[in-house]
C-alpha cells in the first residue's frame, strides 16, 4: 500500500469503530496481564468464561500466589495448555511481588522477563493498560498485514517492525486493535468476507471473495478488486 492508501485504510476502520478495545475482560492491569497470558492459542470468549469466577476471587498477584497452581488450574482447565499456563501465571505473580512491588511494569523489557510473557503479550499490556503506541502481532494481525499488503513479512517481528514504520498518526494507538478485529470478524482466515469489507478497494489481495456464499455479487463498484 502507498502512504495515502494506508492512511485511508485506517481512517475507514476508525470511522466504523472510533474507540476499539480488547475483548478480554479484566478489572485491572494485573488481571489484564493474566488474561493475555491465558489467551495464547485460545479464544477471548473462552478465556473470559474461564476468568469470570477467577477474577472475582483474585485481583492481585498476592491473591494469585495464595490461590496456588492447583487452585488456578481448577478455574482454567477449559483453556488449552492450562497446565503450563497455570505454572507461568503463578511464577509471574511471584516475580511481580519479588521484583516490582506487586505492580505490573510499564516497559517491554521488564514485561517479557516475566514467565510466560512474550513480545506480543507485553505489547498488548502496554497498549491497553498504559496507552503505549505498540503493535501486538497475533495471528489476525499477521494475516491482515500480509494479505492486504499493509505489512508483508515472514515473521511476526518483521510485521511489527513494518507497522511501526508505516502506521501514521492519529491511528497508531488503536491500530493493532482495528487489525485484530478486522481479521477476526471480516478478513477471516478461511474465507475473507470481502463482500462487506470497508477497505476492500485498498487491499492488494488478489482472489477477493466478492460474492457472499449463496448470495448474488455485490454491485457497488467500490468493492471491486483493484489490480494488485
């Protein structure tokens, strides 16, 4: 995409959803960190279901350590990889107590030093909790970045670097949320719903799906594929 196309891409997504938010439920920064750790290879809906009762009982790292690994497993056993995630959550909670006074740090280096916290998780926490202009690249952002031509690269880190370089103001703070939601609900992995996509004419994806399965093609010229 050209610089002008990238600006228009985010302008349209922002117009449709001016204040996007994470779909992970939490009551404070610590709970957000836990929820993001638990969300690896799991759906936000599944995590929210598992943490509904947990977060009523546990609000701080100290309360999580007191709950213990077995107690945590009882809450999250419906989530994939719950054994290793429980171990990491207890360990990171203890580390928060030991090294950070029970507070979630606001630097990527300190966050990624916590057990079970990778670059994507750290960027999500920095963005959602501290308002940092970070670009957390999950499977949705990676797919949308490559498919649309916004940020084509072979690794999440490289996609993140391209987004960091290319996304303009005033869209930087919410950019990764718009990309996640766009990938989750419109630019889907198996069948991108190009027929209702607000940025389809800006997208470099060649085999656009302009006809909804079982429906007639959309007639509006704005959704016709442009040459890539």
